[in-house]
C-alpha cells in the first residue's frame, strides 16, 4: 500500500475526549439533557460574529513610573481561579494643556501601538490591547520579567553578588559579563554587542513598518530572565507619515538634529542607541551636569571623534568597535550607517564585529551569560554567602 495516497482517515487527526470506563457511563437522562444544552451553547457561540465579556485585573505592584505614565504588574483573572500576569501602562494626562489634546495624542499613539502589535518581532514588547478607561489611555502589554538596562548597571547590582558566588565565578563575571567602573558598572564588549544586535533587530523591524521609536535610552530596553532583550516604551513612537505635533523624547539620548529641532528619523534612533552602547561600554553616564542645550549640542558634535578616549583602554584597542560606535553617533546623519540593518550588516557593522570576536575567542553566548547572571542576582537576594 502506498504511504502517500489521499488520506481517508482524517478522524485520526482530531483531538478527542476519552471517558474513563468507570461504570458511570450508563444512560442518565438529566445528564444527557444538560450536555445537550451546553453543546447548543457552544454551537451558538462559534456561530456569532462578535462576543464580549468583562475583564478584571488586580494591580499588584508598580513596575516603574516615568515621564509619560505609570506601569503596573497586573494579574488578569481568568476562569476556574487561574490568572495571567501582564503589564498595564496608564498614560498620564497632566502634561497636556486640555483633554482634547490628550485624547488626540492618545488616539495617534493607540494606532502606532496597534501597528507594533502586528510586528511579532522577538525584541519588541508584545502589545496586547489599548483601552480607554474613564478617559485615560491604558495599554496592556506583556510583562517583562527582568531588569531595564539602567537598573542593570546601577551601582550595587553587581556588588550584590560579591560573597554570594564563589571567587572563580566572581572573577569570571568581572572578566566576561560586567565589572565595576566607578559610579556604574560597565559591560564587556561581547555582552554589549549581543544587546546591540538585538536592539538593532528590534528597531529595524519597527523601521520597516515606518515606525520610529524616538526614545531609545537605557531604561527603555529590558533584559529578560531568558537573557534576551526587549525594547519597551513605545510612548514616544510615531509613524513617519504622521509625526506628532508634540514630540516626546529625552535630552540626554537625543541626537544633535533632534536637539536642533528636526523630527526623529530612523537614523536618530541609531544615534540614541549608539549613546546607550557607549554608556554600557564605558560605565559612564553621558553628559552628566550639562543643562545648557547649546553646550549639549556642542558636546554631541565632538563626541563621535572622541569615542576611543571615552572607552576604557582595553576596549578602545578594538578599532572596529570604536569606528562602529562613532558611525552610530556621528552628528551629521549622513556620516552614520545608512540604516539600522546596515549597522548590523555593513563591513564594519555589528555582525562583522561579532565574527572578529569569534576569531580571537572573545565572543560570548550573551543571552546565556545574562540568563545565568540574572538567576544569580535573584538567588543572591535571599540566598546565603558562598562557601
Ligand atoms: N512591560 C513591562 N514589564 C516590566 N517592566 C516594565 C514594563 N514596562 C515598563 N516597565 C518598567 O517601568 C519603567 C517605566 O516604564 P515606561 O518606560 O514605559 O514609562 P514612561 O513613563 O514612558 O518612562 P519615560 O517616559 O521616563 O521613558 C521602565 O523603565 C521599566 O523599568
Ligand atoms: Mg521609559
């Protein structure tokens, strides 16, 4: 018999209920009637064109609060006592002159968020729903169990592992993952490269859909328990064809052209990401103490030629890395890579740099290192000292 003839046993593919043969399967009119009624309900439900039900969320704790709103870890209650964790972001209205402006900005944002929900790229926050509740925009998204990059490099995080892991592991972490750089910690180049490549992949996917993130900064990138990265906070994002009348962005990480009044472009996201990478590599928060716009512009105009001075000596020795960061933060967008994909794929881009690290045996399985490191942090919170 041929194995490839048309299948006349399709029933074999259907998932079925198998009742236990426990002697209870005898005829019972009442049971049959109830079961019949429920089957009718089922047929009725699947025959409808729409459906609605009420949803209850418990707000468990605040995950973070920033310029645009407050984000809660929420628990969505389901049937049969089960629940599901997610994040709810409530967009604050008080920065808007009147409620109509708030409403129109939120409507614009809702459209962007819904477009992003279709992208299905692993390095972008999963968006579940936008809701308008009592006039306030509420965004339901995946909950990222992890830390944002600002939290990750904060003083004290690495230190919390000292004495909690054995000496060999402590030295390994300092050689391969991150090490103290004074005020903050700095990440090792291969770790930064791993984060960079995931952010490039996420941003490229946004840009392909003509969405600009417009607020790349350490607190808007999270590292998950799996060790992978997620770009979060699309609260400043916009479609290139409908830029916002009231843009929102962050001084420290905005590129020169935005500080000079231009609208964010894909290459502006690239420059902001470049500042973030420089910060992770150097362990230094950029432009601390600078409050004057002209001074900030001037510093950003010069910075791309000083990348090697800003980086620690051992990192600055890698000229490909220096050139890559420099091309990301060039003050004139024409001097940057042509696109985020180009920053990944060009001769001196991120993928080439990774190949170079492989050759000298300095690459790292970043997601795995990060996963183990986050696990250790969790354990160190309540665990005993290492022997
Ligand atoms: N989905 C999420 N899962 C876990 N933590 C989150 C999530 N969303 C946000 N956070 C945490 O909350 C912080 C603030 O969230 P978010 O950046 O969305 O707010 P914001 O008001 O737009 O901030 P800002 O405007 O200052 O960037 C984040 O930096 C992150 O630490
Ligand atoms: Mg944010």
